[in-house]
C-alpha cells in the first residue's frame, strides 16, 4: 500500500490516512500487522514520529514529525491549542445549525476529562427509506471542530446528542448501520479529518492542509444527495 502524501518538508510529513488503517501498533487496534507509521517509514525511507492520534476507522489528515525535536514542538502546539483540526461527518437525523457540545468523557483509566466539540451544519437531507417507526430517513452533513482531544471524542459526543455518525461501531446506531450495509453495501464510518491549520514551528509559515474525501465517503454523499461543494460556498 502506498500512502498519499499531502505535505512534506525536512521537518514534517503529512498523509491522507485511509479508513481502516491504524496509526501504530497498539492493544486497541486488534489483529493487524499493517500500520501507517511503518508504511510511511518504508515509503520515504526515513524514521517518522506520529504527532497525534486518528482513529483506525477515521480517514484524513495525519501528521508525522521527522525528528524528536520537531515532534516535541508540534505536540506543544497541540497542548496550547494552536493547531486547528476540522472534520466532516455524516450523522443520523437533522441537527441544529450550530452547537457546542460540552460533555466530559471518561478515559480508559476511569478518569473523567473535559471534552468540548463544536459543529456547524453544512447540509441536510431526507431519504425515502423507512426505518423503524419513521417513514423516511434523515441525515446531516457536519463540519466539526474539536476543542479538546479525547479518545473517540467526536464519535462519543455525536452519539451523546443522539446524532451518531453513520457507520460508527459501537457508538453508532445499529439499525442505521445495518440498513446501510444491506441496502448499499456500506460499512465504513463516515468521519473524515478534512483539514488542519497551524504555524510551522520551524519556518513560521502558515500551513493549511486539505485531505480529499475517500471514494466511499463521496459515494455516500451522492447516495444521500448531500452536496458538499455547494455547502462550502
């Protein structure tokens, strides 16, 4: 597998991570021997250091440092909230136009942490597909900007407000996920890390990196008649 490199200089390399690819070896990723870290290292023939996390099921922008020094500088920017991450998701139901979700989450060590997620509605749709007691199925396309970086934060927050991400397991809606699998042979989570913005810690340039949607995300946008391009005008 060859990774799509979105940006590279002597300090950083950024990829568009595909769905289903774990960042690095972990007890959380299950039975797999293929990781973004090793793939990228072999592809550019250089040691790389992952700067942040991205769920295995999530596609999109993923940053690596090319030295421990740059890793430390970038992680400092993350801690100081100087890096802006923008995600796009397809969720169940019609959401509000804008909302800030302030709902603490408990991590694997049973520690409760502050967690804040902001989203804006890009587009909404209603599909002539009955499900349960509903005669139609409604969906929203969201731009999401997490203000904190907790594990599975976006997934848990969207489920908390009863607008789970399509294809999410186990946080999502099992009925919706089953329908997408049976009707459209789709079982990919519809969450994409679409953009990242930051000031380069060495060159001080303003960096803005965009990751194109995976083909499956584009297919679902089309199936649901969600026009991402018009929503951005």
